[in-house]
């Protein structure tokens, strides 16, 4: 039941209002049929989705599917959806069904900052790649804290996420503001190994649910499947105002402008990348108070 609680806590963080409707999406089920959903999940339509306003029921169902069906991933919409979508699949799942569109999002309530190491598509991350992603998200957290923003931090299985609360109408200028914020953070913090994903700005975006597995590609010793986890979650999340968002975007624009006249510096120090240059393999990364510890495989050190 610990995983059910982890799943439920993440759903509650994203959608705290009691009657909020959200979409649950299951990608790449290894089997087409199950008692957990209606219809057949085949080929390009191998998408299973449903709309929920009962977070407890959703969390229990998600946990059962993750443990028994073992799909590539299980996701939830970052933002609340139009309640009429319950008419498509009311607190249940259907295969081959159309997903929520950006226009069907009620409001922008959460911003996702997704740090993933650059690697071929369809495979899981190595420990070194994950460590590099954690360095960037840790730097992003510090940058946000300069503006009074305290994000929730998640291990997504193959990378790391920072998520924080906003309350913006789903209007084009606000979508562009979120897009600009991700661009600004990537300009300041991204590097040759890890980028802050620029594609997650759209209102209908989905995110990996903490407590479920990320199963990209084959499970191997070097690139294992891992469970997404909640690392930090503020007890009383603060809604970040639009002026703060604009200030973060402006800082990125100033950084870009000044780079034409002076060296912008090396960016955030990439611990995992630095260690790899000297033959050290990072086998585990963990938080220790306000610090991040990198555990090394000394037996495999190449002199």
C-alpha cells in the first residue's frame, strides 16, 4: 500500500481540489486486453486513457496495473481537464481513445521542469546519466529558490523533475510564458549532457506518476527499469505569481543578451560528467540534507 500512498500523494499535489477532473494515460501496454480497461490496445493506438475525479480509486487502479501489466509508463495530466470529459470514460479506462487536447485544459496549475540526460530514444538511463540529470535539477531548484519558489522534486525513473504551482488562465500568452520560462532555465542550466525539456510547456502535458515504474527499452544491468519516487514535496505549496515567472524569463533573456559581449561562464558544475572524465562510475545519487551525495564504483575505476 506504500506505492498507493505515493501515487495518491502525487495526484493530490497536482490536483488538490476535491472535484478536479484529470486524465490518466497508460503508454505501451505489453498486452492488448485486460479487465482493467475496455477495448483492445494495438499498434499506434496502444494508448489507454480515462478521466477521473476520484483520486483514491485512480491510485488503487494505477498501482494494480503497474504491478501486474507492467506498461512502459503511467502518466497524469499536469493540469485539470474539462469535467465533461468524464463522459468519455468516467473513472475508468478505455483503449484506443483520444486523449485530452490543450484546448480541453481548464487552467494552467502546474509547471514541470524535466531534466533528462541526452541519449537515444526508447532506452532507460544509466546511473551516470541520471546523476548528470540530478545535478541540473538541483541547480534548477536553487535557481527557483532565488525567486522564492520551493518546487516539489521527483525522481522520474530516468531523470528528475521539479514541479511547482501556478494559477493561470489557459490562454496563449500564458502558454508562451511557460515556454519562455523553460527556455530561460535551459539557457542558464542546460549543458552538453542534460537539457531541460523544452517540449513540456503545453497545457495538456502529462507527467510520470510517482510510485510507478519507468520501463523504457529492455531492463539491463546498465540501463535498469526504475520506480519513480517523490523526493521532496512542500507541505503547503505556494502558488507562484505571474510577476515571478516573468522575472525568471527576463533573467534568461538578459543572460542570452549578455553572452554576445562576454563569456557566460561554464554553467552549473556537472559532477557526474566531471567524474566520468577520470574514469569514475557513479552508481548511486542520494540527497543528504541540503547536499547531494554521489556514490562511486571504485572497483571499476580506470586509471
